[in-house]
């Protein structure tokens, strides 16, 4: 049974607009949440994270929002750039466990 | 040097072969990880080494045998693998211990079992 779900396998966004990637998790024991970006033929690269004591964390164009009651987190990228085109994985951590979502492929159209 | 280097990039082996995957980092990180990723699936954690000691083994079959000779190197020894073991094997490292730490990943070894 999947602990983490990214229900949108793909997303297309126009350059300059906002990209919103979503992630849902099942277990309230998870207390740390991370986003990774992956280009083809490369390993994932860490983007941004948030702990369960916060509901928002921002780093430049990237912002992660956490809604603990809904067990939902999202990654906002604004403005989106063509170089952001990649697969984005969310990961959830807690109680000596770490699970990745299945990923969302973001395409930013110039 | 901010890279995690994995060798080989590709490996094809028979079910009776013995081979090893290698991972190296020179960032001074003290935690290292092995993941398995099947096509269109998320990475799945296999092993965690912390300060060169195995700290997590996610019920991985014994045909996979990890080894951490020193703080910069992590090996995965393979023996008597099955066709379903064909996958991308990713290595990662992190500065701190704990699964909440951001990890630096290598580009992976794509393994095919004949």
C-alpha cells in the first residue's frame, strides 16, 4: 500500500506562470517532507524541505506548503522556467522510515 | 567536489554471476544509502549506513550484500540475482544522520539480469 501519492503523473505549464505539484501521504507519523527534482539519466537533486512544525517554507522561486490535517503538501514554482522541466518527487520521513512518491513530470512550455 | 559517483553506469549479468556496484563520495558525509528503482516507480530504500555501520536494512534479500569499507565508499555485492532484480540502483549520501536529511544522489547503475 502506497504511503505517498502524487496523483498527477504529468503537468504542463506556460513559462512565467505558476506550477503547483501536489503530494498526499497516509500516515500522521511522518514529520519531515522533502522535494527532489530529477532530470533524465541523472539522480534526484534535493530542492526544498519542510518539517511538521511549519506550514510553509520558501527558497527563491520554490515554496512548499504543508497541510497536516489534510496530510497534503504542495510545491509551488513561480515563475516557471523551461529549465524546471523535470520529474518531481516528494518524499516523506518519520519513525525511521522514508518513502518517495511516484513523481510528477513537469513540462514548462516556452 | 559535490558529487556522488556510481560505477558502473550499466551492468548486465547472468543469474549465477557475482558482481559489485560501487559508490563514492568525497563530501565528508557520514550517512550513505542504497535505493532500488523500478521503471515508473519511486525509489525504494534498501540499506542505510551511518558512520560506516549498517543502521537500516529494509528486509532486503540476502542476495544483496552491502559493504562500507570506509566513510567515502559504499559497495553493493550481488550474487544469484533474479530477473525481477533488474532495476536502477541509486546511491545517496547525506551530511547528517536521519532519514529527514537532504540526500545527494548519484546517477545510478542500471542493472539487467539475464
